[in-house]
């Protein structure tokens, strides 16, 4: 498996990563995704892709380093998805390991993410990865 951090403007963001990301975020269009990438970059948003031995993108992660008062500095994972055809093959573990290396290199105190309450399979995976539920996430829709 090959893990690659993709830079803004890299054509693989759309050709390789977006199709995998759509499995988690089906509301995205190419135009909306590129808009989020452009705006999010100024906020630290980055994307990482996982490729199998055949060079097919099978995993995607969107992430950023966040400074805040509760943790001082953390790596927050916005998106983490393995394509349906590659699940249970170590892709998610490889992506989390890669992101943890970024977090440690950036002197982060934690790697965090939010996961929808309905995503019980994902929760089992996070528990296997030695992650813990440490907070509730609250939301108030504005639209």
C-alpha cells in the first residue's frame, strides 16, 4: 500500500480521491469539492490518499492541524473512508498510522475525529484502533 499526501491542484484529488470520498460524502459534486478544497486549505485542510498494489485509490482522509485551548494542538480528521471494495484490508489502519505520524511530527497532543452516531461499523474500527469516546458533539442546523 502506498500513502500519498496530495497537494492543492493535484489532479488526483478529483480523479482518484473524490470517488472514494463520495462513498462517505455523497452530497459532494466535483465543483463543491474543489470549492471546499480551496477555502479549506487556508484553514489547514489537507488530503491523503491510500493506493493499493495496482495503483487504485482505496482510501481517503481529509485532515488538519488545529490549535485550540482544550488540547493546544491536535490533528483533526474531517474525513476517513475506505472504499467498499477494500474494507477490512488494513487501509483505514494505514491511513490512521500515517496521520498519527503527522500528528507526532507536529507535536500534537491528540488525533481526533467525529463519527456519526449511525456509523456503528466505523465505531467498532475506531475502538480496535484504541480510540476512545471522549466527548459529545452537538450540532444546530442553520439552513
